[in-house]
C-alpha cells in the first residue's frame, strides 16, 4: 500500500510540474549594454524600481500564455497589480496594437544605445528609439526612462501614455488615453480621452478607426490645457501657467497607491489602494468617475456606450466597477466574450411578405429606452394598447417606446444609446416571436474577426499540450506499474508475498488467498500467448483460488 501511495504522489507531482507557470526572477538596477537582458524564460523576466514599488517586464496574455506584453505594473499590491503602461506599435489612427512577444524573446540595450526587443528568430519586434541611450532605468514613480551618457532623458514612458496616468504624470495638450478593448485584451478599444487642442477635455467613441464621435467634454477653455496628476495625488485640469481650473479628484495621503485609468467601458476612474492594508488583502477602490452617470451619454452616430441593441445599467460591483451592457429579453450577444459587439434577436424578424402578425407578442421592459436610435414613426395616445397593437401590426417595428406622457415611438433595428434605470419614465415594448412560430432564425454566420478562429487555435494548442502531458503521465504510470508487476513476480518467485501487502491488515490476515490471486494474475500474463488461459478460465480459477484448473 505504501508503494501505491508513493506512485499516486509521484503522478500528482508530475501533473503539478506540467501545469505550473514558471516565473522569472526580478532584477533591481539599470540595464546597460553589458546587461542584463530581460526574457520571459529568464533568468530575469522583469526589472524593479529601487524600492520595488513598480516593475517593468514581460507579462503573459490571459488568452495565450505563450505570448507576452512589455508592461509596467504596481509591484507591491497583494491582490491585483494594475498595469500602468504597455508597449504599443505606434499609430496615428485611433486603433493601436500592443507589442506581442513570443516565448524566447529578449529585451536588451545594444552597443549603439538602442533598446530593442528581439524575437526567438532574431527578428526585431519593437524599439522605441533608434540609438544614443546609455542605460535604462525604472524610477520609483513608475516612469521608465532611457538616459544618455550625460544623464539626459532620450525617451520616457510617461510621454507615451496608454490607458492610465499615475501621480507625477500628465496628459498634455493634444495627447490621448486609449481604452483597452477588454480588461484582458490590450488592443485599442472603443473609447479615447483627449486633452483637446481647443482647450477642453473630451471623451470620444471610436466609431471607425478614422472617425470619432464625441460623447462628453468639459467646459471649453483657452488653449494650452493639460490633465495633470501631480505627485501628491491631486488630479486636475490646468492651464499652461499651472493654475488649476477644476479638480477631478482630491489629494489623498501618501499612504495610498493611485492610478487613473480610462477603462474599457469608457469611464475614466481614479483608483486608490491603502498601502497599510496590503498584507490584509486590500482591494483597489474607486474615488472618482468621469463622466458621472455614463449610461446617460448619447451619440448621433454609432451604438453608444454599449453595442447596438444592448442597453446600459450602472454596475453594483464595487470590486470591479463597470457599466453593465445587457441584452433585452429574447436577444443575445453576438459574442459573449466581446459584448461590445452588441446583441441580435434569437428569432427571425417579421416577414413583411407574409401574414405573421399573430406569431409575435410584446414583452414589456420598464424604465428603458434606446434614445435617438431607430425612430421612424411617432404618435400620441393615452392607451398603451394602441402603441402595442401598432407595433405588432407593423412588420418594420421591432421596439416601441411608450412614455408616461402618451408618446409612442416606433423603432427598427439596430437600436443605439440603450439605457435602463430610474428616471427614464417610459416602457420599452419589445416585439418577440411567440414560441413555435412558423419562421425560426437561421444559424448565424461567425462575426468577422470574432474569437471563433482564435478560440479554435487556442483549443488546438491547449489540446496538444494536454495530450503531450497526458502521454507523459501515462508513460510514467506504465513504467511504475511495470516495476510494480516485476516486483510482484519476483516476490512470488522468492516466496516473499508478505512484502507486497505490508501494512494491509486484511491482506496479511489471509495471505493464502492473496497468493492464489497473484498466481492467477501471473498465469494470465504469461509472455507466451499460447500459455495464457481464456478470461473465462481465469475467472473460474480466481473464484476457486486455484491455478491450472
């Protein structure tokens, strides 16, 4: 029994070894042409600031553990460690792509002073400046700087913000923050926050890569404005002479870590983390959101804060504050992993060439509306039933909004600027197909660029890894089992059957029965196949505790 327990322990350890994620070591100091190099495979995979507050290096993607981004992150928070900056391929367009490094890549400073990320096949993946740097340093504020031999900065990460500002960093006039696509997808997302050259702070929805639709802006001022997150933690909008026009968040004490991030849902949030509670599982909390009540924001072009046909509600999750984008009843997301793509009906829409009015019904959704989206007809009535019947009999109508004042707005798809919440003062009358209707929705084609292909690739890779791991475990198990059988046979030949059941009181009490079982087992696995009995014969012999019967 002790041998069997050892075998299972070995297999468990082998499984843990195969599934463990190996992390590289940290290096504290500057990177020069003489080294060190950073690599996902080590020995050093990241660099830390002098006191270890921040780290810079490789972080694997959630969706693909063999791909890495180059990033800066908070290094001493015990729960989540927010990323404050990540390397991007430069783009003048609204959409930019993160720099992705496969396993085996290395980051180093060359003899000519070029910081360069090289792939496993010696191909150049990323380099921020052509040459002239003497060393790379990560400062305690989270600013990554390339210095020349005269200690002058030739490149700073603070000058190229991604989606986040930290204390000591500013968003200068004409600069933008670009949201990520999702919390785990570092591609440029649907929103941008810009310190506009006309003198105001503006939030934009990215409708297309070259077209932005303004969602919100601060009061207009003169040119020379910048968004400043000073070292004390005060976030404000300032003039060129450093006079503050308005404060976005108050200055907390030095006991807090802080960052301000344009989140994937389009809300600019200021987060704080209590350093004194780091060893007690402290969480990041939100102290300010800009703009307030983002579900109220509307656009004339595009889907709004959520995708087409979806609607927005405020989240109650304090640990991950996000706008909730939901689908109305009998609608579902095109892609549950990318809800920003919007919702589609789970049924075939009404056919205007057929008499299908009786195949549909109305589902009432209180306190909801899709503002300025799909309106094509309006009338006033004191009877909600009139609005319902008008939509049911109209093959173009997918939703009707009936307000408390008696207004009936008929809408067709797609719907935009969806919202549900108190204060809407109306009802959404959603037309859905009655179960068992004559026309059913056909299977939809994959959304272009959707995660289907990526998921399939990930499944293939994961399957290959799991298959290889499983085969290795099976081989090891087979080897252990063979050793165990060999030990069993030798024990039988030497007359020491008792050693095989050491520690098993039941087996030791009936050693004769154990010996007969082993004889039958050894007989059934003779090397010469002609000497082996049939399974029926083995069963009879086992039941009679005899061999050769």
